[in-house]
C-alpha cells in the first residue's frame, strides 16, 4: 500500500467523522476543507513539519469519497442550524468550482435535485440562493454525465422551484445583483429545455408564463402573469428577453407545447421586430445596436419556431412581412449595421446579417413544402425579388447589397423547391433567370477549394437547374442552345468525385425530357485530352467501383460471377433480417453510388458505336449493359436467402422457380465474363497483329536502307574500276534487249539507233546529264 493510498483513506475517515453527532467537529472539518484553497501562512507551531502542497491535498480529496459524504450530510440536514448548512453549501461551492471529480461525486449523490428542490428566493444572509445557482452551474459545466444532471433537474419539484424563484425575482428583484441572479436561473432553465424539451414545463404551467413574459410589452394583453412585471432599459432585462426567446425555441421541439405557443401569441410578439429598423421603435429605450441585435436574435428564433406554427404564420401575414423586410435589406439606405453578437458577425456597416437570416427564414418556411405557403410566397412575387438579388450579386453593386455565397446558395435552394413540381413557376423564372444560373455554372473552378462556400454554390446551382429547368420545354431548349449541357459535362469532368451525383441526375432527367440532349452529350469533348462523354461515364463507373472495392482482376474483368456488383460493405453486411418497410442492401446500394445513373445515361446513348472508348471502357460497358439484370438477380438472391434464414419452406413449384432464377443469375454472370474475355482476347490479338505489322514495316525500312547501301557500293565500284563499269554496261544492254518483245525491226535499214557507241556510262544519255560525283555522295 502506497503513501497515496494511506493519505486517501485518511481523508475518507475524516469524511466519516461528519456522521458523528457533534456539530463543532463537523463545522471544523468544513472549515479545514475550505482552508485547503487558501494561501495563508501555515501554523507556526508546525514549522518543524514539512506541509503538503495544496494541489496534492486537493488531489487526495478528489480520489476519496469526501464530497459524497458532504452531499449526504447536506441532504440529511433538516435546516435547524442554518449556519452549519450554509457552511456545507460553501464547501460544495468551493469544490464544485475547482474540481471536476468532485462534481461527479456530487452528481452521484443526487445533489442537483436536492439543491433545486430546496431552492427559495428568500435569503436570510449568506446568499444561499446565489451559492446554489453557482453549484448547479459548476456541475453542469464540469460533470462528465451532463444528461444525468439534466434528468435530476427535470423533476416536477425542480421545475416548480425554478419557476417560483424566477417569477419572484422577476417581479420583486430591483437590484443589479438580483437581475443577474434571475438571468443565471434562466440560463439553467435554458440548458434544461435544450437538453430535455419533454421536461414538465407544461404540467407546471411554466411554459404559459414564459410565453407571457417573452411577448411583454410588445403585445398588449391582460394576462395575470405579467402583473407587477416591469422591464427597464438595463442590459440584464435585454439579456432576459433573449434568453426567453431561446428557451421557447427549445421547448417548441415538443409537439405538446405548440398549442400553448400558438394561443400565447408568440409569433405576434416576434413579428414586432420584423420591419425596417432605420429608426428605433423600441418601447424600452434600447439603443439602436441593441435593437438590431434583438431583431437578429428574433429572426434566428423564428427560423425554428415559424415552420412549426404555420397557421399562426399565415394569420399574421408572415410572407408579406418577410418579403418587405428582405426588400428593405437589398435597397440602398442610410442604415449601417453595428455587427453585434455572433449573428451579426461580419456585417458591420451593412445589412448582410438581416439579409442572411431573412433568407434562412424564408428557406425554412418553403422547405415545409406546404402548398398554401408556397402559393402565398409566389403570389407575393418572391421569384422576381430573389432573381433580382442574384442579378445584383453578379453586378457587385455597393456594400449595401453585398450577397455572400451562403445567401446565393440559399436563394438557389428556394428556387429549386418552389419550381420543382410546378411548370408555371418554372416559366415565371424565365430565360432571364436561366441566364443568371448559367453565369454561376461558368464560375472559376479554381476557387472551389478556397473554403468560401463555392462548392456549395456550385451544387446549389446544379440542383436549381435540375428542379427549375428540367420539365419546361422552353427553358430546356434555351439551356441547350446556350451550351448548358456542355457546361454540366465540363463540371462533371473536373469536380471531385463526391460532387458528381447531382450532375448525373440532372443529365438523366434532361435526356429523358429532351431528346436533343443526347446529341449534345455525344459531340462534347473534354477540356483534358479531348475525352468524350461515354469515356468519362465509364471512368466514373470505374472510380466508383474502385472506391466500393468491387472485386476485379488486374485487367478489370469481373471475377465473382455470383455477385459481380457487390462492394466490400455489401459483402461484409450479408443478409440481415429487417422489416418489410426497410430497403434491402441491394436496393440501398443503388441510392448510395452513381452506377444506376450512369446505366440510365447509357440506355439513352446506346451501348454501341460510341466515340472515344478504350478497351477498358468497352470491358466496363459490357458490365454496364447488364447492370439491371445483375441488380434484379441480387434482389432475388436476397429474397431467397432471407426466406432460408426465416426457415420458410417453399412449395415444390416455388422452389423450382427460385432454383431457375439462381441458375439464370449465375449463368448470366458467366456469360458476361466470357464476353469480356472474348473482347479482351480479340483486343490482344488485334494488338499482336498491329505489332507484327509495325515490325514488318520496320524490316522493310531496314531492307530499303541495305539496298541503298548496296547501290552506293556498286556505284563507287563502277567509278573506281573500268572493268566493272564495262560489265555493268553489258548487263544493262542485255537487260534492254531482253525487255524487247519484237527484235526484227533492229535489222531494218531504216532503224536509227539512239545509243552513242563506245559510251562509258551506265545512264541514259541526253543533251544534259547530271552526274553524282563521289565527294558529293559522301557529303550527303
């Protein structure tokens, strides 16, 4: 046993002394524990002993169960001795502030529930409420199991005590310290609401009170909850309003709270801040910067609450208010943002923060896809407004209308949802809106990795074209006439692998709705080595299979004829019994990669006479052509294996059908592999023939060179020895004579010989003769 163990056991024994019914000894132990964190001079009577360091003693207390004993003592104290109970509270406050292990022991001893259930706003000296709040803060901040702390604080008694304490401090607290303490309690409530919206806020009536406090004084009501409530322009009241809105946003995630939020007119109070804030209209005397910060905070809260309260949103003309605010955001004015709070970061001197949150709110509302909401936004002219914003972003006019990439992406997603299922709205977008979208497609691709949101902007643009262009013949034709299909293929060639799926989906639908797209795809040539679209699709298929780790041989041929499409994840997962509503691995795989989309494109382009394909592409194309058959076979295999795992016995006829399906599936895999082998063998044979022809051509070149060398040697010989020249002359004459068919005319008296007798040359003579001399030949 080490010294640390002995010292730790000593502290445990000191803690056990707290159980002795001696009040003085208990108090002294508490005082000694508090003195461990002081830097006072040691007792002079103990100078001859070497004292331990404060850090070492605190570490020993962390290792012991001292705090657990203190917690039990606090829980057993009946309140007859308030000084002793306050002393225990001081110890818990000190150690919860400095030690995370002590916080864990307090949590284990159910201290949060004890403190919260005994909370009272009436202090009789010593500030027990302040110390209680600080201990709860420390435990939530430092304890390892925060969920356990929230669970203890979510009891009905704790919520009731928090409610009573907060309301009492709200109505009776007048000092700066009391307002701060009230806000600290509100923060604890906020943490509980965010971690556990199902806490009994409704059962205790606390939620109804919170709604009444949040909308006061923006909404004039006769609610009894706001009686004696007075808010001032102090910063603590300003922070309290923000905390109240945050708590209600968290509690709105519980469906049971939505009727209370609706009946409490929460949205009416929030819409109070949705307007032009060039002039301060606050009834509480806030500064312009505080009012702007509150507006941004309200907009952020409305992004969460409004999609849950659609009826209230429509009742208060929410679409009109938001569009008016957005229109003010993009118009030039004298307003200069202060850029306060994290919501206004980067917007000092501009309206960027208001624009960003307003667009986010509109997107959240439109993302609900409620027909009435969508129709109201379109009727109010949202398409013209946001298209004009995109046009302004391309023109880059002034800082007051600065539109970031995040805002552009949000606008494009809004257009996508609005136009996805309505051809009339696509036509409202018009060719002008389409031209703006194509400008985004032509952006500099070198900025994709800059971290400024360009990759999101590109994907949002492609999705917008997919939803807002495909399906309208007018826009499709305009898109193709302006080389839109070429732009998509250019992006498909250079974008990273994980960004290609949306482009392929758009091309598939575009080929299905407009036959002209097929011609555009076939005549496209890439920026890199002038690759063709079929070659690009095959390359993407190969990259997809490589990432999935599909089993292939070094030549790219399938090896497993039983399951040639399965990747590593699908092979390792195997057959897992699932409910009928769940998709099987073979079906899930279709949605997780791009092979099905490439197959659909080739069904439109055809599988033969495609330009620019390599032998590996042709091998891959055989597999692509049989993709649907293999996928159907995978599903049948899963069905049969699931039946076997579930011990379902098939009747003889069904068993024969299953056996026939399996045999056909395996036979088709073997047929596909044989076709790939035949193609590869034919290619290798063709390569061998081409190689032989190449070598034959090389041999001819060498033979021709040897012949030229021989001619040159003979020429040198004739010029060096006259006898050789005469012999060559005789051979020439014999060759000429033997080439004649008729020779009788040579003996005729009218025959005139054109040869010069006794001429010592082997060339045909003329008036002018070019003679190549030996030096000239050598120089050549």
